[in-house]
C-alpha cells in the first residue's frame, strides 16, 4: 500500500512530516520532493531499508545512491577525511543542488554506496526534504524516484505512474523547481572532476574551485566504456520512440519535412520561440518554455520526455539550446535520452532512422 500525502512545499505540515519520518525510522521508504527532482528515500545507515529502494526502482545494486543530510554533523557521520577547503565550501553552497563525492565512513553500509568506499552527499534546498531529514534524525539515501528506465520525476503524478504500490509513502508537494538532477562533483581528487552537470553550473564551480576537470562525457556527447560515475554506464531513460537531437538549427525544417515525407509521425519538442516558427506546419508540438529562461526549459524537460512517450508519434525531434549555465545539464540529459542520436546534417538522420 502506498499512502499519498499532500504537503505544502513552503510550510510543510508537521503532522504529515512526522508520519513520513516514522516510516523512515521504521526502515520503510518515503518519496519526497527536493529542489531538483523527487527522491525515493530510506534510512541511509540501514542496509535492509536501502535494499528496498533498489527493488522498488529496479535499479542495479552497483549504482550508488546520493545521501541527503540536513545539517553538517550528519556530513561527518557519513564522510571522512574531508579537506578543510571542502568543509568551507559546503557551508557556503548548501543547502543546494550540488552533490559532493567524498570518502565514506564505516557507518554507511556498502549497499548505500553500491560497494564503493566513496559516498555522494548533498543537503537539498527544499523545506519538505529538510523537515523530513530533521524529523527522521538520520541521513536519507535517495535516488530519483522513477523506475530505472524512466526520466526522473518532477511531479508527484510521475512518481505515482512509476512507483505506486512499491513505496510506503509519497509526499506530494507539486512540481519541483529545477527539474534536472543535482550537479555531482568528485572532490576526492584534485582538481575535482565533474561527474554530472546540473543546476549548479560549471561557471559557478570554476569560480569556487578554480580549475575543475570537465570530461567530454559530462556534456553527453558520446558513450564511453569506462564510467566516471557508476550510474553513467546505465541508460537513464529508454524512450519507447526514436528521439533525435537536432544540434544544427539550420536544418530543423528539412529534417522534419523529410521525415514526414517518409510517412513518420513526428512530434516536435521546442522552445516557445522556435515552436512559433513552425505554427504553419501542422506538426504536433510539445512546448518546453522560453529560450530566454533556460530554467523554464529544465523544469519542463523530463515531463516533455514522458509526454513524448505517451504521444502517438513515431519520432520525437528536439533542438539544442545554449550550453551555458543550466543549459549544459539540459543538453546532457537530452543527448542521453536520445541514445546519443545527435543530428548535424540530413544524412545523420538516416543513421538513426530507417530510410
Ligand atoms: O538531484 C538529485 O541528485 C536527485 C535528488 C533526489 O537528490 N538524486 C539523484 O540520484 O539524481 P540518482 O541516484 O538518480 O543519481 C545519483 C548519481 C548516479 O549517477 C550515481 O552513479 C552517482 O550519482 N553517484 C552516487 N554515488 C557515487 C559515488 N560514490 N561515486 C561516483 N558517483 C556516484
Ligand atoms: Mg536517477
């Protein structure tokens, strides 16, 4: 049985938080909102509780979880040998959408970290998440609350579609804010390595750390044999439709025209400004928001992927956006969702689609 509780995102009702916290303490699972996406949480220090997360999501056991904390004491509970510089940085950037990979303490069971001796930690900037961790009085391990093959959930209805009956409680606080998962950075090495771009931008990271390593994979411009983060070797979102990323805007019209001429039903995922240019084409459109505000696009991105899956089109087309700020995370998730089907010329289309 799954209990769904509506919780005010800014002023969480204490009785509901206490109810959910009692489930965490008893070794159960609670889905809760964060400022990025919804998380599927359990007591990070309880191996049996953590196993339930992997089972509910159908997640490979070697893909480690992010541990969520609500105060700095909990950081010392789960991580050790933390450089002084990093302590100073987390005190500035937390709570927020930045996850640090650090060395783990013995208190954290290996189930939580997928067998690794490092741990990913963050303090989420969401009143409901912070209240839940506080009341539970334990660090909460939580991957995104989707089935392993689906996009991360940005609305409670996504969670319910994927996990109803598989988790104990869902705290429904409406839409999440950023809509893409947190930035992950490995600070056990110097210079630090960006493992996953997110709302905390590369530009901000460089201001804080000076030099950081940004592997090509962080952009999502290619598959790779050795995974930087264990999660990277798994395809996060397997669309039921073909999904192409047109990186070269100049050929958008031709790509869509040729596909339609070949009899494909195309749905176009586009920024408001671009959609407008295709009004006359009588093409099915899923609007992503304004290009002048990439936060709007990041917030709608995963919902648009789910809409694409539910539409009766054969092929989804999306165009690229700027890689500045949160744009890098948008392009990373988009390229991955497409199975790295980036289109630069018309010929590229026929590499991915039957001619
Ligand atoms: O915004 C977020 O980060 C959301 C919310 C719920 O906080 N959580 C999230 O978790 O996206 P998840 O499990 O879907 O993604 C965690 C990523 C995975 O790619 C995983 O492989 C990587 O972080 N990761 C976790 N622990 C790691 C470690 N010790 N070393 C390297 N990568 C790690
Ligand atoms: Mg995930």
